[in-house]
């Protein structure tokens, strides 16, 4: 009888130790421990504020590629409603594939991606800028097969827009411009 009780206790102790180890494993894998210790958090769901305030450019691009703020949804819907017959809408890669395609129902064929090598924006086109472009000054191009996503500084594009485009919509989280002339982008 004593031998049976001893085996039962060792099974319970084993389960308790295993439960504690799995709990610790879960806390690290969800990013909770990194959030609590304020060290390089990796969980977008837990670490939004940290990434927005302290993250580097790559972390911010990764964050805004996975997260679509409500302001971007509102501006995409606005653009869909008021774009008229304009067939060209320029944006970065993620804005075209996420906010413009999903929320505004604008086909990808009408969305032109501004890459770091884009040479121009045609007169009569719309330019859609998301929060990453405005607040962080970064444009996110298409994701590479390996390595980090293509990203580049948006200041040249923003200064070109100020000269040859009219801001037709803004909600502090995204902006829409209308090109009044041919815009040459120099990177």
C-alpha cells in the first residue's frame, strides 16, 4: 500500500513540474515576459505601445503591416466612395493589399505600389498614405522572399506631394492626396 501511494505522489509531482514548465514556456512564447521586463517585446498584441514608441524602423514596419488602424479603414472607405473615375491609386504595398483592397474594395489592378525605385506619379491619380508613412516617415514595399520587408524613407515622396498634389482627406492616421500635376519622385 505504501509503495502504491509513493508512485501516485511522484506522478502528481511530475505533473506539477510539467505544468510549471509549460506555463513558463507559454509566457515566453506569447511575449508576456518580454512585456513585463520591458525588454525587446515581440508580441504585436501585447507590445503595441512599446513598438510605437521605442521600436526600430523594421519593427514598426512589421507592426503596421500586421495592424490596420481604424483611421486607415475610414480613409480607404472614403477614397472608395469619392475617387470617381480615377483609375490610378498609388500607395505602399501593404496599403494596397490591406486597407485599399479589403476595406475599400479597390481591385489590386487599380492600385499602384510606390517602390523605392518608382519614378513618377501621374496627374489625376490619388496617393493613399497610411499611418506608417505619415507618423514614421517610412514606406513599406513588397515583402522579400527572405529577410526583412523592403522599406524606405518617405520624406522625398512627402515633400513632392506637398508641391504637386492637394491633400483631399486627412484624419491624423492616414491621408489621401490628388496629383494636380506629374510628380517625379527622386530617391
